[in-house]
């Protein structure tokens, strides 16, 4: 969908040409909005709670669309074609229905993976072009986001696809809660070849504040350093590289932070080289973790989360070993709880002060295996193992290990230990 800029000046002087990346990203956003936002079962549940409209899940598509039209300002496609879309004026008070409609609109227009991947592909292909802020750690963080908002039309709309849940036998709960409409959905009055039978489509106005939220959630202000972007392009296939770039854009720490200073004693002598910075450790992961690992993206998420919580002065290996040990202990405690639950009922366990485990044992062990592979590949050595794990030293019961007890000779020792 071509767009027309309503602002000729983008973050620079009046003679500066708009960033070409901004135009392409704005086109991708408008195409995503035109493809349609599906109002699936989880979205209906959320809107029922947020807007105070009960029973949406059991209504036909026409009734659902009619109930939401007045709250969200949605119109039929015929009305939208003949009239200019009216942007609802939502009050700022959080206790009013208008504020609840704001939250509902933010939920419906939250960028999904499809939009983020399409935008990230544009950013990756344009990284080497001479565009403002491209791979420049010193560039203003909001420059590209402002450029995108400047070329987006102020009267943008989205297609709201309301499936007839009451007349569809398939389970809609598996659909993504902010997924775009089915392939083949168009913006004409007739459903596309991929549209669900009995569905109703409404035109949803996108206010300027909602568009600003959508662009902000694309995290265009996050800078992926040029060496890191080059390593991703060099070591990973395209689809995996895009997923890695999205994970890096979601990182909760600055990927351009400076390396820590070398350790220096009070006498002025060096105590050794400085520890690797967190960006260096991310780069180490990209270069050393095998792309063929089936848990590559999930492992990267674990690594980025670990680096975010890494205390100053602590090595990544020590932090990874400590987190791995906690997961291994959680798996053992879950197994012990299951074993005790087989012998005693839950009421007795609660009276004994025993709580149900917060993490499934199988899930904990799966994460431990991910950490083991990551530690060997990235850091070059295994994590420090807990001696109580299977295959290590045998686990001793609570209390003292008396070994083989001989009543004839060990009674005095036993009494001394119990006294």
C-alpha cells in the first residue's frame, strides 16, 4: 500500500530527504494493518474483561461486531468507504470506559511476529545504506521511530476480522492472540479465499497515539552494533538470523555499552585483564554456538537473560553454574514432592509445611540441558556441577551419614550424635 508523507522534514533540516528505511517500514506497517487483525477467542476473553462486555464468545460475528463498534469506533467497510473514519476521543481517566477502550485497542494492535520479522528484514537489508542512524551507536535513539511516524498517514485504519465463533466447529483457542488475519484476507467487501466462513470485517480507526505505541513496540530505537550484525549475517541462515536480531532487539541491556576497565591494584600494578563486557559475551555466543542446535533461539534468550542479571565483577561461567544448580535442585525437589505425594495426601503434606513445586521437573531438566550445551559451546568448559546430581557423588539423606551401623560397637557413637 503506497503512502503519502504529510511531513517533509524528518529529524533534520527542511532540506534533508526522509530516511528511505522509514518509508519501507511504514509501508510494512500499513500492509499489516490492511491484512486484518483477527478477533480470536483469547482476544474476546480479554475484551470481555476489559470492556465489561460479557458473552462475546457465544455470539455470532454480526452481534460481536455490533457490540464492539460503538466502543472501538469500528465501522463496516461500506461506511468506511463512504465516510471519513472518525477517531474516537478516549478520555485519559483510567476508570472510564474510554480508557478501557484504549487498552483494548492497544491489545488488538500489538505487533505480532509476522510484522516484526518483516520490519527486521528491512532493517537488515538496509543496514549498510547511508541512512540516518544506521548501525551508528552514537545516533539519536528515537530518530528512525520519529521518521516512521512522520511518513505514516494520520487517518490510518486497520481491518478487524471477527470470526463467527458460534458457527465454527474448530477450536479457535490455538490462534495467536494478535495474529494477522488468514492468508488471502483482503480489504474489499468480499472475504478472501483464506477467510473463515461467516466472518465479519470492520474498519478500525487507528488514532495517532495508538500508531505511536505500535511503532514504539517495534523497538526501532534499539541499536544492534555493526560487528554483532555482521556476525549474525555471517554465521546464520536468513530466517534464523532474523530471529536472532529480534532477540537482540529485545535485550534488556545496552548492546553498545563499554567494556569494563582492567583491574588495577592499589600499587598501580595490573591484576589481570578486564572481564569481557556483555556485548562481547553476546558476540561470543553468536560466533561459537552451533546454528544447528535445535534450541538455539531459546538458548540465546536464556543467555541474554543471564547477562542482564550478571552482577558487576562476576564471571558469566559462575553465574551460569549458579543458575544451573538452582534448576537442578528444583528438579530434584519436584521429584521428591511427587514421591511423597504418592505416599501421603496433599492435606498431610500441607500440614507438614510442604509446598508444591513451582517448576515442572521435566522442564527444569530441559533447561539444564540447554545450559550444558551453551556452557560448553560458548565458554569452552562445562558448568560447575552440583555434587548431588545423578552421576556425581551419591546424595546423602538429611542428617548424619553413619555408614554401616554395628549395634555392638556403634551404640555409644549413636547416642553421642543424638544428644
